[in-house]
C-alpha cells in the first residue's frame, strides 16, 4: 500500500514537470536524439546489408 502511494506521488510529480514548456522542449530534443541514434549508425560505413 505504501509502495502504491509512493509510485502515485512520483508519477504525479513527473506529469506536472512534463507539462512545463521548458521541459517539453527538453523531452522533444531527447526523443529526437534517441530516434536519430536508433535509426542511424547501425553499421559503420552507412550501408544496410542483409
């Protein structure tokens, strides 16, 4: 029960912080960087051979 209360409190705080405009910009940049890293650079040399 205490664990659920703690998780709920943390989730509420995360959501409140995510709503702030400056944090939204940071999240968008981090997500774009993650996608770029994930989609590119899988093989050195830039070719996708199967």
